[in-house]
C-alpha cells in the first residue's frame, strides 16, 4: 500500500524536514506534518480501489486497500483538525494553500490522470506548500513562504525537465512537445526567480532564501536545455535528490 513513485518521497520529505528544522517541532507543526504524511499514504490505496493498478490487484488487495485508506483518512482528518485548533486563528487560512492543489491531485488520481503534467505539477505544489502552515504556526509565515517557493520552483521545473527527456525518446520523439515543455520549464524558472528577487528587494524574504533557489534553478534549466539520454534517468533522479538536499540545507542556514 506504499506509493510506488519514488520521486514523490523526496518531494514529501524535503519541505517537511526543512520546515520542521526551521519552525521547530511545535505541536501544530507536528500535527500538520502528520496530516500531510497520512494523506500521502492514502494515495496508493485510492489507486488500487479505483482499478488504476490493474484489475487483478484491485480484486486481490481490495479489502486491504479499503482498510488502509480508511485509517489514513481518519489519521489525516484527526491530525488536521487538531492542527487547525492549535494554530493561531489569524493564520488558519494557510492550510488552504496545500489543500487546494492536494484536492486536484485526488481528482486526477481518481480519474487515472496523475501522470499528466497538470497532475504532477499539482502534487509538487501541494508538497511544497505544506511548509507554509507548518512555519506559520510557529510565527514564521514569511520563512514558510520562502521554503514553499523554493521547493515548488524546484519540483515543478524538475518535473517538466524530466518530461523533456522522456518526450525526446518515447515513441520516436515528439519535437513539438519537447519545445513546449522546455519553454514552460524556462518560463516557470524565470518567473520564480523574479518573484524571489522581488520578495528579497521588498524585505519579504532574505537574500539567503533567494540564494537557496539558485542551485535548483540552474541545474533544472541546464537539464531542460541539454537533456541527457533517457537511459540516464536514474542518475538524473539521484542528482535531483542531491540538489533538493542542498536547497534544504541552504534554506535552513538562511533562516
């Protein structure tokens, strides 16, 4: 019943660990993180029950998937309610930031469209945005926003860069799709960098937080511009893990 998408574990872990390291293990922060992890673990049984892992898996594992999904939803709901109650009333709106893209992830998963660009982008944004309520509950809303922006920028552009690699080779290649996806990766990377610079100029985030976004932006942009062969996707994945770790470390130091 554990999710099969290995990259999703990194997208889950890095924003949570970074946020907890910065905000500290306060009660609302830990409860929020618990709710996020429980919702993440509800993903695989949902796919099994809707038959997206195959009819045989659905028949064989239906009962186990049902109980697993029920337990995870109960845990997520209980932890989420307690986190909302423990958070300052004026900052409870921050919980909507990860919930909105997470709702879209649930919708596309139910309809078997989680591997689309929209589905993968929504998942990346949801994981990154969890940093906002975690840090806000500890009185560090701006820091949470900086962490969310840095990881959302990295995860979304990385998703597009990997799709560029796949589109170059799958079915003989699709040059038009490659150009569109590459342009989208560059546009998002550039827009995110400009937003980070504007935030630092206005004093909303520190220059250290802006610097933390640079390794990810540079690496993913080079990946989209000069995509390696699809046979090296595993090495690309581990490289993205390393870049995510560097980003997390720089954000912790900047905070």
